[in-house]
């Protein structure tokens, strides 16, 4: 390449600022320009009908502000028991030797939660299982455990192992439609 070719290439890649008449000649678009334009009001609606009154007395919040399903009554003085969370995959001989089911090491079927509750009787356990959380209370322990994956809480089972003083929960995982 000749020196004139290099200089011509340089002028093409780096045009001089004085070539454009004004900044309005070039319209600049951003991703925000795509789609319909909605006016966003940054000022919240604080009309008297939308603002709730402050609670009466010494309460710092009104129970109406707490979402449904969330309890505000809990004992923080009780310790959290030791627990284990394990994934379980149901594997048969056709999986083990022939690999016919199409399962892979990341496809799990159940979630096993083992909670150690020493000096506890099975009748003293208060257990609540939802799709994303396990709550277990006794007079000595309190556990609120958020699960790593969603489970089918209606199909789960609980077993009290007396000699080990353990509560074992077997919770089937919710399957996505596109996974085997």
C-alpha cells in the first residue's frame, strides 16, 4: 500500500469534526427508542386515598402492610437445628448399564431434607412445607429454610427416625416441561 492509500483510509475511518455542520445532522438512537413511548412519572401517587394512616400506639407497622403468608410472630431466641439438603435421582438398571432413560447427572428427582432434632418427640414438631420453603418449629428449635429449587409440597412425605432423632423430608422436585 502506498502512503496515499493509508492516509485515505485514515480519513475514512476518522473523519474530521469540522466536516459536519451541526450535531443535529446525525440522529442517535438508543435501545430505549424501540417500541411505544410511555411517559414514566417519577412522582409517586400520594393522594389521600392512596396513603394509609400510621398505626396507632407503639406499633411500628400496620399488619395490613405485611404480605399474605408471611408471619411476623417468630421466636428468635430458639437456635436453628442442624440440617442437610441433598438431591436424589431415581436410577434403575436401564439407566445404570444401558443409559436408556436419557437422564443426565444434573437431572434430579427429589430433594431430601434431614433435620436433626435432639431431645424432641415427633408429637412436638410443627412442620409447614410450601413449594419454596420448609418451616420446622419445636419448643427448643426453630428452622425456616428456603429451598434451592421449587418442590411439589402436596406430594412430599415426612418420616421421623426415632433412634437418630431426625426428621427426614422427601420432596419431589417440580419438573419443567422441557426437561426429561
